[in-house]
């Protein structure tokens, strides 16, 4: 049987790939991490509503364009941010001698209504009465007005309010959700200290706080309160009850307290900053009304009406958030945290998509003025102070030369540690699609040319057409490509050059060189990065063996699709990559249908470090947009709505555009109205769901609706366009309103619903329609008509509804298929992933034979039904004929697994374990998994067991089943002396400086110590092997609890590891002589890996036999290669390894365990799962006991990593 080992190894690899490829399907229903959740907010018209919510200060209210904001939330408790703590305001009620704060009432209904908060409050103390509060931020100045109304209260009811606690103290992240605790906004005695309160006869407040600076008066806050109110200073120590506070006497720290009869007329309360107009009480009603009018303009800027109430709230929330991230002359990184101007990332897209074209130009002009005009050229200046991980950030150094956009708008200024040029110029070249502004194009053309030259000069210096990425996207804080050719950066540059070539013709410029460069990039991406499985690889190394890194992040999917790189077939395949390879996390919560919604992690890379494996709203929204662009509309909508539900309804802030989700295992929910999420919220709604894509340079407007086919109505209104869709009987009605101010040609692209069209009319007159060729997903109909101010289009469908191709979701290797359809005719097949070994169109169907490649596949069938033709994408999983699956839980006394027969017939087989017969005859029932348990310990190995299924001499299936619970005490285990090959101490791994080879070009790269990333360049773990040395002792030997011995020196002066690496510090491979025969090898190994080397081979251990054959242990991150400084975090959602945890030996303490460590340490900004002193990993490899051993080889196969072998133990027969 052993002559089949080469085929067996291949089969094992295929099975592993099949297993890993299938692990990212949506998990079964169950709370994420067993944390119960519920749908917190519900939609009511355009409002987000919650009753008796428990959160406070969780909804930011924005007004004047500045850092100032009002904090409100589920509970009627309010504070202000200046920046810095601007005080706390709350209301209570007193009836007779009873009193309470309103947030303590038995029923509090809170509604976020696009920029304002509304509360309806009832309680036993109020009788049958209701108190309502409306919180209105001011638009023309920094402040807010509270409108309080009462109805049906007892006649003696009085309102009591308190304001105070102004410190001006800034918070770590400006008091934002998930970063600063809500308590930073609470009213405390300490915050009131130093406050000085002055109230005049008109009940107008001056509250002084802080210290004087440079002789200026103390800063202050202002307020206006009802004229008939009593106002006094009180002691915050007595805050428990309003009545007690009112009766208190100030000791050393005052608060302002007031009381007014509740009555039946509105009361207004204003709190605001000086420097603007005063707000006397008599003018508060009008000021409130004006602020509300301005709010409504923003809330109604984008209007959405659909049958789905959870979608109808989005327009208002988007209008407010998009305005909040603008602070002239530029867009800022976030409405709350990170409120700073940046040329990137994606927030500024809202300017054009939401009709603020003047703001777009202001933003562009500010940053174009900051573009460096000199020096010319390119330099490689790695910063020694930052461990060579990034470049020296000084003007004229590195990439900071002619064409670079500065960190701040205006005159050229200091550089930033990001390349925000790519997204900035992407927004700029798309701006002309929305405006057709030739005059402005002429003005900015030199800047566009400088940018393209800068990108080429700095990031494609070798001219291969693939561009390096230097922190050029939002999720880049640990992305370091070592000057490799990167998919997303290349895609950005493809689109920029393609658009430049098009735009040049409008202003008399020569765009030929840009067209040539776009073609060069496209060829390079398709020839080098496109993978047979159907997606673009993340990148290709410049250094070492120039490996292709296949496991792409979602950014490499959506950026390439958004940049129009793939053809229609490739684009659909890429969405299938996300479906099958990117972790899907179910939205499991009370109030949601089980299994209906899910979100995504950005990658499945490990180990975790910030920005590379997160659950981020902007990333999911951008991915959903890519699905729409690829024509995968059903999944696009599902993913998009899931993201909004998670952020706006399940999340901690109503109507929020969060940065990170609660489902992010490392950071949890983070930030409010983060600019990237807002920007992609706007694009995904307008361009995705409603399909608005103008091309005003060519006087075109394409509208390609992407909403669910079952919707009977849907409308969108923006400052540029209006879409009103109605479906009645078999007729679709569209009313399109043009607000661009110029006539365009409308190209309405509609997914066909039926096999034919009876008639198409525009403004009541029949017009021609055209069936678009090569449409993937659904047939599409083009209706082209001039569009002045308004057009009404009707499409009368006829014939049968379109039928999808019925194809099995699963097939088996080698299966012969005969597919026949009566509904539609198959015209052609397109099989880019080589699913079939042969196929033939027969009588409107097809016959095909399934090939040997297992896993998720997609092929395309060109169908014809009636008047419609289209390419139907068909997703299928190819299963092996037989499949061996390890049991989830193994015992110390047996090996458990199952064998699934995926074929239609019963199959008699034999089962062999570790080369020895176990079952001579077993009948495997068709289409069923059969469980097996091996209790004969003489057949089993501690660790990896090779289970094989045969039909006679023919190998049908093979799988490695791991069980580290078995002991090896009865085995003949022999340690191998490899001390002569040792070349270092394990403690040296991060004490070294890894200086070469490194890129000769400017790039981000791993720090000089060999761990960390460019953003965490100082990350360090001092490896300490005292515990291992002590275990080994004078005998130089220790054993695992399973009984496996290892030989390693206990003398700290001696080398105890054999290191290999593609760094010049160590050889790239080392050989150790072996002799005799063995059935198993146990290896004690330690070394480095990182997220950029994840889901790929990092190195190999190769056992060579005398007959020139070999067995190979592939060291793959994360399945079989672990970083010495930390454990992988594993949660079986975004972080999954697909195999059992290995045995780890803690070097400092001597602890030996397979369990999650009970005392992890943090390495700041790098990991929370560090093991003090580091840990080695026990690995193993089954061997052929019939063959003579020759030597063992250890080698590194990718850059950046160090592979180390510490001990070898062989099991002799």
C-alpha cells in the first residue's frame, strides 16, 4: 500500500483545503460567544425607538460644525462636550413631598429622530400625566435647547433641573462609545469643584470653570431658563433626590438647581457656549424652531421609502451623520472620536453622492493646495527610530516628495504616516461623474498628473504593473507588504489611470500614457494575482521566493470590483470567495429571525492585531456595494441590511454608523458616526440599493436598481436625483427626476422579471428597449431616453416568470451529470474554475463529468427563456466520494472519527490506521456519515493518526485525525541528538536585528526585531527559556505528560535551537542526519510568524528516506505553525484554526498544556495573548516504518519568519 503515499499526501492536502474552505459558512443559530442580545431599537417612521433603555450618553447630537456636541441617550440624562467636559444637565419632577429624576421613571420612551432626541415619560408620581422632552442642538452656535412639555400632571407638579460639573477636561477618545466609559459624563462633586455660578434677574446663567490663561477671563458656559423659575446654587452631594438637592446648601462645590411649576405650557432651557449670539429666554422658542428647521433640511436631504421599516430610517440618520463629519475646509475622520481633518479615508464620498458638490470642491481644494511640488524623485529612508518598520516622516524623505498630499489642508505641511492619496484622488476623479465640471477639471489636472507620477515612482519602481500599498486604505494599521505587488493598491491605480485617460480628452490633454498604464496594471493583476479559485490574491512578495499570498481580505475584493478591474464573471466569482472564505458571523438576537442575517470579519488572518481581522461597518457596507456592482443583488441586500441592523438597531447607539461591531471579538463596539462608515453608508444606499451612477462628463445617468424583487414600491430622493418605483399587476412604473441642472441621457437598467416584455413607454409613448449582453446573475433590460426634469417609464412584463437553473448544491468527484430543463434552454457553459473535466450542450441541457477538485466552485450557464438571455451563476460544492472527519472531542482511550459516503451507492471498504489494518470489511451506507471509534491503543499514535479508507488496493480517502489525549508511555521512543546542528539559543530570536534582505524601495515592513508591525514597531517579547532549561536539568531531557521525551540542553550556555530563515541571519535550510526506521516523529519547535503570513505555508520539516522519497510537514499559519510570543485567539467565528490546539511548552515556567492559558500578558498595541517568556510548540509527523531514514530537513519558505527546531524524538517499531 505504501507505494500510494504520494497520492495519499495529495489527497490529504485536498481534504484539508476542503475542510478549511468550508469552515466559513454561517454558524448555526446561537448567541455569539454565548452573550444574550436583543433588538434594542425599533423603527417608527424615521425614528429609532426604545422603551426603558438602560444606556446613557449613547447618542451624540451634532449642531454647529465644531467639536461641540450634546450627549443624550436612552435615558433623559444630558451632558456637553466642548471639547472637554461641558457639564451635565438633567430634569426631575416633584409632587408634594415626593420627587424623582425623570430617568428613574417607570416608563421612558426614547426616540432618536435624525439629529434630535425625544422622550415621553410616565410614572405613578405623574398620575395619568405625561412629560415630553425634546433635545435640539443648535446649528448656528454651540449649544442646545431643551423643550419640555407636560400634560395631565397633578396641579402641584413642579419641574426641577440641575446643571453643573463643567471642567473642560478632555477625554481619551473625546468621550466616544466603547473608548471612554459613560461615567465621564456623569455629574460628580469633583467635577463641580472650582465652578462659579452667577445668575442675573432674567434667569440667565454664567458658569465659570477652569483656570485663567495669559490674563484672559476664566472660560464659562451660558444658560437661559424659564423666567418664572426659582434658581439657586446647591450641593451636588445631595443629588440622590431632586427635593433633597433643592433644599441643600452649598459646601465647597456648587451646582445650579432650578424649579418651575410644570403647568401646561412649554418650558425651554438653553445651555450654550459664549462667542456667539446671546439667547435670552424670550427668544428660545424661535431659536428652537430655527434649529429644528435646519435639522429637518439635513434629515430630509436623503429620503427613502420602502416596504421595509428598518430601511426607511436610514436617510435621516445618514443626512445628520454626513453633515457631522464635515468641518470646513475638510471632512474629518469621525464625528466624535478622531475628529480631525484627513485627506482620506472614505468619509468625503458623501459630498458628491449626497449632493454637496460645493463641499466636495472645498475639501479637494484644501488638500490639493497641500500637495508637495518638490522635491522630485524617490528615496528609501527606513526610520531607525521606528525599527525600520516605516519610513522617515519628513518632507523630502522617502515617499514625501512631489505629488504627496499633506496631512492637513492648506499650505504644504508635515507628512502623515499614511498614503491617503489613493482614496483622495479616487474621490476626485469620481467627482466629475457627478458634476461634469470641465472648468474645475482643467484646474486640478496638474495635481492629478503629479499624483499618478508619484504613485508610479514610489510604488511601482520595478515597472511590473503591480503597486505596493503604503498604508493606503483604512484597514492598514498593520498591513505591511514589503514592496510587494498588492491587489487593492494596484486596483486603485488602475482606476485612476483609466479615469485620467478618459478625462484627458475633455480638456485637450493626451491620455495615451494613462491608458497604457491602466492596461499594464490590468494585465499584471490578471496574470500574476488572479487565482484559479476565482479571486485576486492579496499580494505577491517582492523578496524571497516571491510568494503569492492567496488569502485576500475583503478590501482586496471590494476595491478591485469598485475599481472596475474584474470582468463580470470574475466579479461574481469574487463575491463567492467572500461567501465561502471570509468568516460569516450570524446576527443572533431576540427579535431577529434565526439564520436570516449575518455580518463579516474583514479577514481570517491570525494572529490578531489591530486592523487586520475586525468586524467593521464600513468594510461590510463596501463589500455589499461590491456585491451590487457584481450583480449579486440578493446577497448584497442581505449583507447590507444585516450591517445596518447590527449598527443601528442592535448596537449601543440608535441610528449609529459605528466603526466596529459588538461582534468584533477584540475591540467590541466602538465609536459613533465614524466617517468611513458614513461615507460607505451613503454610497451603498444611493449607488448600491438604488443603483444611481451618473456620468455627467458624457451627459449620462445610469440607474440600475438593486432592491429586492419582491418590493412593490421604493423611492429615493437626493439633491441630484429622484427615483419613485411602483409595481402594479405586471407593470413596473418608474418616475425619474433630474435635479442635476442639465439634460442627460437616462440609461435605466432593470433586472428582467419575466421571459418577455409587452411594452415599454416613456411619458406614455412606446420606446425601444435593449437586452444587455453577457449579464451575470439576471437578464438586464436597458431603456435609454433623454431626461430633462422628469420622465415616467413603464415596463409591462409578459410571459412566464424567469426560472433559475436547478442544479444540485453538492456533487461528488467523478460524478456524471445529465441536466435537462423545460423552462429555459442552456446555450453555453463557462467553467473558469475547472469544475468539469468534460461538458457538452445536449438538447437544451447539458451533460458533464465532475473533476477531482473538491471544495466550493462556481460555473456559469448561458440561458435563454423567451426573449431573455443571461449567464446564470451556479454555486456548487464538490465533495470527495468518501470523507473522513475527526470527532470534535477525543478521549484518552480511543480515536473517534466518521466516514461519509457521498455517493448514491453503498460501498464496501476497509479501514487502515497508521498503516495497519483495522476493519477488513465495512459497508458504508450511501449519503450518510458513519461513526467509528478505535479503542485498540496499539494501532494509535499520540498526536496525528493517519486514517485511510481502501477499496482493495485503491486508496479512496485519507485524513489525519489528531488526538493529543492519548499517551505514549508504551511506545518505543528515542530522542535524536541534534545538538551539532544547533546554531543559536531560542532566546535570541527577538534580540536579533533582521537587517537583510529588505526592500530597496520605500515601504512598510516588519520591525527590525522580527515581531510587531509598522504601527506597533516597538512590540517586543523577551524570550526566556529558564523553565525549559530547568525541566531538562542535568540529564538534558524532559517528557510531556503524554510520555513523549525530548532531549534539550539544561545548560544555559549551550545552544538549544536550530534556526532557519530567509533572513541572512540564519541559513534558509538545515539538514540533520537520521538513521534506521521509524513510524512517527515528534518535534519540539519554536519560531515566529505574523498576520501577513497567515493561511499559507511558512516553512517545512521534511523527512528524507534513503530511496529519495520524503514525508513533509507543512508549517502553516495557523493550523500547524504558532508564534513563539503568543497564543492564537480562537473563537470558532472570525478566529478559527480548523484543527485541535497543539501542546505548548512555556519556556519561562516549564508549563506544558494544550489549554487556553490562564495568565496572558499584553504587548501594548499588539496582542492581549502574549505568553510571558514565550512558548514552543509540539508537532508531529507520521512516517513510513518500512523505509530507511536518511536525514531531516528544516527550511523556511516565506519571508519575515524564523523557523526553529529544538528537539526530535522518533518512534521506533
